[in-house]
């Protein structure tokens, strides 16, 4: 890739875009810092194998591992939800097992606990991407 101003500009836009995306992920993770951890019961497991179409000109998808779970909120309401999981955790579960759930009472959102990177990791990635984007936007010094 050449070091032309046009290429630098597009790369800087990409870095700024992805940096902003990771800021949003960090903020979302920050919201879950105030989540209530509850016990849920695994109702069913779901697996989607995805597709691999290398060289076919169409997009491929990754496999996904998820569970349907039921839990009771602190207010006494029984809820069911679906959550994606890391394969290594998913493979150890069977229907009827207990699983930790993170629940946000204010928004009624829930997710399986300990399945994502932490907010500080996302924030660190965001800072690196945004700094790189700003550096490239600044242009060469003369």
C-alpha cells in the first residue's frame, strides 16, 4: 500500500470507525458492571454450524453456540432468554444445568455470565484504533 494522502485518509476513517465501535462495546460492558448475577436453568442447547464458502464469491458465516435459559428476576418475574456462548463452556452444559446469568433490571436485558471480553480490553483496543486514526488524519509533518 502506498503512502498517498488518499490511502492514509481511508485507513484513518476505518481506524476511527472501528475505534468508535469498540468505544460502544466498552460502554455496553460498563453497563453490565452493575448487573445482578442470578442462577438460571438451561432449557435447551442450540448449535449453528455456519458455512465455509472459500473461493465461491459468497460470504461465509461462523458457527454459533447458544442456550435457551430460564431465570427468576429479583422482582419475582420468571423470564426466558437466549444467549450465545463460547464453545468450550457450551460443550460442558446439558439441559437442566444451572448457569450464571447477568441481568440488568433497568433494561430487563440478560446474558450468560463470563462470555465476553471485559470493558477495559475493549477500551484499550478503542484507544489504540482512535489514536492511529487521529495520527493518520493529521497527515505528514514537514
